[in-house]
């Protein structure tokens, strides 16, 4: 996700993050890493205006919420990630 730092912090970036993280989690799901009969039951990726406020955007931060149901008995795990975005290379 290092590429994110050079991208504008807006919806096209957030969509690409959801796609990339979702693809990784889908591969994990197919390998049996999560509980649930479908990807929707097994994991989620949220990265949008609900997770990243205008204040975050102004500070160059994009927030990503990832949740998954591990294959071993456990509760649904939710991870909140922050990544710098929209930073210019100097």
C-alpha cells in the first residue's frame, strides 16, 4: 500500500484501496482463512467518507476499516488502519 502516499486522497483512491484489500481478503477466504459461507459473511473493507473525514483528508490521512471472521473460533476481528495519502514526492 506504499503507492497510496502519492495519490490524491479522494473517492477514486478509496475505491482502489477497497479493490486491492478486498482482493487480498478474497484470496485468503478462498484458502479457508475465514469463517462464513460467502465473502460477505467472512470479511469487509470500508474506505469512504464515513471512515475518512474532510479533516483527515486535509491532514493527508486515509482511514481503512477491515473486518474478518477468523477460521478458528473467535469473534469478528476489526482493524482500523491509517495511511498517508496525497503527499507529493520531494
